[in-house]
């Protein structure tokens, strides 16, 4: 770890700014220290694809280590963010010289791959309402919306209209409370029961 920190640089960005954009050369890899960001991809049709949330302690932007020459997605800040970054080539040489670090990274990337496979399965087999309930239950119960309804739509692979309609219905049912720039889940058991409903996979 000391070896890694010796080569690290620090970068801070504000909400709506980006650490990198889809198509940029994958010249850096990152570790988020503070804040939240979303990692979103553009589909071949030019539409916004499903996004993934990055929280403090997560690594991101490591595509260059996998022989990808460009980032497949954009890392946009949902709050003020602070991250450490390394030059990709420097990190590659460090991992070649320290196999125990390389093994730890492979374990992390393997977990990310399993998460991605689970998300793809959800998109194919799970109803939108269940995907949205899962997304909300993964967040703190009192969610200050740096996470907008559009962000939730991207996380769930659906439309803004569908998310807005569903949230309003859940508010009327007493499951959550919507405020200006905030969302508070009032009944996690109700959302959990929806996830486990007869159509859940």
C-alpha cells in the first residue's frame, strides 16, 4: 500500500463535473476517497445506458489495465468528490512487480463482474418496479438527492417518466416521501416485499 500511495495523485471535482468521459484515453485509474459519482455508458444507439453508483472506497476507471484504450463510460460527480489516481502504465508496472496486489485487484474486479452479471440479469428478467425498489434499498433511508429521478432511471435501465410515475404511486401508498431535492424511504419492508413478489427472479 505504501508503494501505491507513493505514486498516487489527488484530484477533487464538484457536482456535475467528471473525472473522465466515455471515449477518453484510459490513461488513469482511480480510488474514490470522498463523495458519490455515477458511472454511465452510452449505448451504440447513442442513448444513455444503465448507470452504476460509485461510493467512497470504490475503484473506478481501471479499463486501461484490461487493455482497453478508452473509458467505456463517463464518471460524473453526484456530490463533491475527492479521489486518488495513478497513471495506468505506472499501475500496470507496480502490479507486475507486486503479485499480492495484483491478486487483490483481481478479486475486486471479479466481484464487480459478478455485480454486473446480476444487473444484466435483473434488466432482462425483473420488473422495473422491483429494480427501482432494489436501487432505493441500496441507498441510505434518507436520501438527499444528489441522486435525481433521471439518475434513478439510468440505474434501473428505464425512463424518467416510469420512475416519476412509480415514485408518486409509492408516495401515495405511504412507502416514501418526496421533497425538494430529497427522498425518504418510509417503509423498507414494503419495498422488500415488492422485490420478493411473485414476479421476482
